[in-house]
C-alpha cells in the first residue's frame, strides 16, 4: 500500500524537499490575466522533532536490573512523530525494559492502539501545512473541525484585490462551456471588486487627504470588508493549518471518504499522501484507491482512533 501511495504522490506532482513532502499546484490565468488554480496545493511546513536521547537521564534513575537504559539505543530509527507517540504510549506502563515492543514492531503497536480506539497518544504529534488552491467553500468545511487543530486563514478584510485568486472546480474543467463561464465569472468578480473598492476608497478619503497611517489601515479594512461581499465561494482562501495526528486521521476519514465533496476530498487525499510519506507507520493502516472518475479515496478499518 505504501508503494501505491508513493506512486500516487508522484503522479500528483509530489516531491520531498529536505524531508518535507509537498504537492504544489500550478497557477493559470484567463485571457485578461485573472489568476486561478485547479487543485489544492499542500506543503508540509512543520513536523515533530523528537529528542529520544533526552529520556536517558530519566531511565538511568531506575534499578539497573530493569534494563531501561537500552530503550534509547534501539537500532531501528522511527520517524520522529511515531517515536514521540510510541514513547508517550510506553510511559503509561513504564514499558522501557527488554520485554517492551521494540521499534521493529512499531506498526503492530500502533495497529493495536488504533484498532482499540486508544488514540490519545496520537495527540502528541502535530503537523503543519500551507494549504492553497482551495476555495472559500472548502475552507468553510475544513474549519468546522475543532478538536486538535489550528487555522490561520487569509483575511479578506485586510488583503487587497492584488492577491485575489480563484479556484476552478473539477466539473468545470471537464466541460468547455462551464470552463468558459467560470473564466468569465472570475474576470467579472475581479473587475467588480476593483471598481467597488475604488469607489469606496474615494468615499473614505473625500475631504481628508492626509490620513494618519493608523487611520489609513482602518480605512482600507473598511473598504475591503465591504468589497469582499461580492466575492464568490470560488475565491481562493489560503491558510496555515495544524493538526495533531488523532485529529488529522479523523479529518482524512471524513473528508477523503468516497462520499465527501470532491474539492475537500482532493485536499484530504493530498494531506494523507504528505502524511503517509512523512510517517508510514502512523498512517500505515490506510488504503488509497481510485474511483471510477479517476479521483482518489482513502479508507481504514480503524476509524476514529
Ligand atoms: C459529508 C459531510 C456532510 C456534512 N454536511 C453538513 C451540513 O449539511 N450542515 C452542517 O452544519 N455541517 C455539515 N457537515 C459538518 C459536520 O457536521 C461536522 O461539523 C464536521 O464534519 C466536523 O466534524 P466533527 O463534528 O467530527 O468535529 P471535530 O472538531 O473534527 O471533532 C472530532 C471529534 O471530537 C469530538 N468533539 C469535538 N467537539 C466536541 C464537542 N463540542 N462536544 C463533544 N464532542 C466533541 C467528536 O467526537 C468529534 O467527532 C458535514 C460533514 C461531512 C463530512
């Protein structure tokens, strides 16, 4: 399965730079220059770094006959995220002696945990991602997940029309007329946004050419918070997204499901691919498969650890 996931990762343009997987998404433009994207871009920007050696002093403090000191010398090196969660699980029963589960059996260790729903040790490992090429509709769905996650999303109140981009749904890409209408619509949205912002700026600054810097920021916010009202759901809404492994597993199970909405499914599949490349053990129970339309779905027998 892991080879299959790695193959799909590469097919989707995935690459690993300095140990961080990413699936980038190219930018397209309409004839009049409005930028848009056709797929989610997912870049892992942070992952756990585990100081296993740091346990040594603690373990040396116990009776030498318990053999705890060998724990930090396991010859098999795990991904830092797996090691962190495994050590967290093993401190519960002080399982540091020779009869502990060794690292070569880490996959079986986690399978026992997730199959019995003991997922709390997975909360120690957090991953952060830059997400882009995703529409406001998709981020509206993603931010409904509350437990174990963090979001920092573009503020349409703050940024100007210069960074406006849009996202084309898969259905529009497959039909010339729908694609033409999409391009026409986003050109119009960009034009109307600029016209409205200009009109509002004119109204704001009338009679007050020397605004203070503070006031100017405030005035710009007032302009943009009004102008954004006409932006469609297909406006891009990039964010930095962080989740712990327990939360990420739940989100992948809900959103990469065959019945999930297609855009958020494309996002969840890419999140899964970056995660399984980074830690094949914590996500080793997942199967990725192809649907009749060529898109992908991810499933596991051990839902909601
Ligand atoms: C296919 C699909 C269709 C959907 N349709 C709609 C819709 O029509 N309308 C709509 O409003 N939403 C809809 N949603 C969103 C859905 O209802 C959830 O809000 C969203 O999926 C977040 O998942 P979650 O509730 O598991 O929360 P998460 O924050 O991901 O939480 C994970 C788990 O933690 C526990 N948990 C979290 N917060 C609490 C809490 N406050 N109290 C107790 N336990 C908690 C729960 O067990 C929860 O499952 C849809 C979702 C999907 C996948």
